[in-house]
C-alpha cells in the first residue's frame, strides 16, 4: 500500500475488514478472536511496522470500548472502528 497516508491506510485496512477483527458482529465486526488478531498483526507488521501499529491501535480501542464503556458508546464507536474510520493517537501519563 505504498503512497497511502496513515489515515488512508487505516481506511483501507477497514475496507479489508482488518480493523473489525475483534469487534462483535452486532457492531459490524467479524469477532474472529485473539488468535486471528495475533496472526494478522504479525503478518501486517512484517510488511510494515507502521501498518502494524495502526492495526494494534485500532484493536486496543475496540477492546477498551467493549469492556469499559456504555452500550450507547459502543454503538457509536465500535462500528466506526470496524470500518477503519477512527484513527487516534494513544497517550499515557
């Protein structure tokens, strides 16, 4: 995927279904599980470390929303993550 910006790459990964691998099917995901997630990240990272980082970041958000947020927030954000429309930076303090 040479020539794509980070946002274009994330959207492309969403179109391929990669950002939806852990998102439940009721929110537009494929709910493939952690083994599939691990294999996908390994293969994507082998081709591009940046793409692997984007993939991992989208999956962290999806898991956090499933475990820590209200059903309303899940309905708002999980479909967007599954589609690759949400690309945010992670920061820790």
